[in-house]
C-alpha cells in the first residue's frame, strides 16, 4: 500500500449508549516518553483516553528519565514504566547505573528493560560501549524476568547477532520497527514487532509491506512520542493519542476494522509486558 495516510481514525466512537453495548476501544501505546512531552502529561493522557488509548508505557533512556518514568507510572493508574539506557548514552553505563536500573526495575509498575540496543546511525557512543551496555541490559532483563525493549538503527546485523548470542531466552520487543529485511527473522524468533508513526510516511512502502508479514500475535503499536508524529501530523510533536492513526493504517493494511486492531494489539501488549487487565486497573483505582 502506497498511501501515506490512514483512511480511518479511532477518535470518537468509544462511548456506550443505552442501546449499544459496544465496549470502548482499549488501545495501548507501547512506547512513548511522557517526560519529554511539551504538552502537560495529565492533559496528554486525558486526550489519549478520549481517543481510545487505554494504556501507555513511558520509557526511560538514562538514569534521570528512568526515575521519571517510574514516578509517572506510580502517579497514573494506566501508565507503566520501562527503565534502561539508550545506546546514545551507552558510554555512561557503569556499575552504579546498573545498580540503579535494577533497583528501579523492582517497582511494581516497571514492566520492561530498555530502551537499549545499538545505533550506528548517530554513533553517539562508541560502538564497543553500545554493545557492552546492550548485553549488560539483556542480563538484567533475564535476572529480573522482564522483557527487553530494543532500539536498533543501521545496526540490525549486530543487534540480531547479539540477541541470538546473549538474549535467546528473552521476550524481545523491537521498538519502532525499521528493519523490514529482518521481519521473517523476528517471526521465527517470536519477537514482538512494534510499529510507530513512520509506518504512515510516504516513503515507508517497505515498512508497510513488513507490517503485512508480521505474525498477528506479535504486532504492537506505539507513538515514540514526542517523536515520529504520524501523517497528517508529521513534523509536529507527537502525543500518545495519535497512536490511533498508526493503528488505523495497520488495520487498513491487514483488512481489520478498528475494534479488531485495538483488541489484537492490546492483547499482544498484555502478553509482551505482562500487563494487567485494564478493567481491573480501573476498578482498583476507584474510591
């Protein structure tokens, strides 16, 4: 499919009426950075809920942002945290930081380690440091029985090699998937594949083709907000509500209606991250 914009939106249609017992949509934004949003976090989450986004995972990239992710998860019932070190910051990885991540990951609302991995596009940290920090975080995920959220950019061969060598027993989520030539390997290994707003970009034909090939039970959606806003908002600061646009296009590609893509990707997110039933979370939060 060559269209750069989805033909449907998830906004609206999420409520119930007396004669229409249709459950509200319950999309999950599996990857964003709430601490980086310009928009007030409470407002961003409210707008997301109105659009049908029920659960949000906020992701750390270093020590301070990981602490902030945990604090936000503790503050908002439908927010969960991922803690770890981005490859751009890999040169800062040391025993003290590793200890901090392990302490943070013990929190009840921390659901994964990451985002970690390799980025040979920017090479903001030496590649040896990137590989060292990546493998160390695989070990942490294993010891804590948590999934691993992986960032890879122009480093796919090394990323998949290291995952095979050191992370063969881990649950792996390929964040902001951008390696269509590796989609069959992801299927073979059982990696979850998460699509972000770049799926909607005009030049992303190969990515849309990959979205057709991912096994249905491995599909996830995310925003990576405030980055990678989907069409028609490309170039603006992304927000969790706009995961609906990526999900809508994914549904168009796969021939699914909005309820199907929401139910499927949220069920997958619950398995990937061992998330609780959102209905139970809502009940528990009521006074």
